[in-house]
C-alpha cells in the first residue's frame, strides 16, 4: 500500500525535473543565440565565473 502512495510522488518529481530541464535548455539556447553562438556563450560564462572567484 505504501508503494502505491510513493509512486505518483516520484512520477510527479520526475515530470517536474524534466520540465525544469527543458526550461533550462531553452534558456541556455536563447542566451547562446544572444551572445553569438555556443563558443561565445561558453567564453562569456568562463569570463563571468573568473570575475566571481
């Protein structure tokens, strides 16, 4: 009986994680396009990370 209660919760968590991953992927693609492609975006990320360190 406990297994039945847990399964929908796990399914909801998995669905929510997948939805959040899709949103993140979309935003990364959007940011990459705004910064001139993936190489420029990665350069921007790395330079921004160095500023915070």
